[in-house]
């Protein structure tokens, strides 16, 4: 019997080719498809707006699914950590810009949301040496509200129900700004370090 320590178990290598990453790639591919469907629906075929909404909803569903799969089966990869938020922002940003471009949503709403989204991403890079700012419950609520609000704006709802979309987007906007401020506070705390 020797006193030599047992060898440490080898670190598990996660393949880049897994279900979570595949869903992220599907979301990225769906962004130009979604853009095309919205443009076609506005220019020539109004009925295609339903297809655009469905493409957006399917792409959004992959956002919720890929994260759950990655955590549930330990399939987190560096590619996923980088590509997932880029895919999210590309999808949401494209939808908001198109809605504003075609007059369905005020430009200031789109600007506030996009400044917050890219600002939080910049904050995360700013404090990466000091720690990670995790996604909060408020952040997840923000994503859910934005998704529902955008889908409502995309779907050709009857005129009396347009107010529902305004309320949903208003709620999404409030949560977006509040959670953005919370991320700023967290970033400043990380930079200051323990007191």
C-alpha cells in the first residue's frame, strides 16, 4: 500500500457538436429568415406576417431550450457562452428595428432596449477579470416579456387588441431598464471588490 494520492479524474470534454449549440446555430440561421419574412410581409404579402411571427417564436423558443439543455446535461461550451447572447441580441434587435422601421413601435423604445442590451454586454466584459455577472431572475423575466411583446406586435391582431401590445411592451421596457440598472450596480461592486 502506497501513500501516493489517487490520480485526479480527467476533466470532461464537451463536444462542440451538441444539441444546445445546434439550437443556438438554428436561432442564428433563423434571424435572416425572420428578417426576410417581415420585409416580404410589409412590401407585398401581408399574410406572411404570421409566418414571420412564427419564425420569431420558434427562434425564441430555441433560446429557452438551448440554455436548459446545456445546464441539464452539462453541455456548456465556450462557443455557447459567446454565441448564445449574440444570437439573442441579433434576434431581438432585428425584430425591434424592423418594428420601428415599419412604424409599429416608436424608435425611442427600440433605442432604449438596444442600449441596455449592448450596455450590459459591455459591462460584463468590463468586469470579466473581477468576476461574472450572472443572469438574474429579473433578466429572465425581461427576456420573456420582450419575447411576448414582440410576438404580439408581429401577429396581425385586430385593431382593438393593439393596446395589449402597448401594455406588454411597456412592461418589458420597465423591467429592461430596472434590470439594466441592477447590472450596473453589480458591475460597480465587482470592480470595487470586497469592502
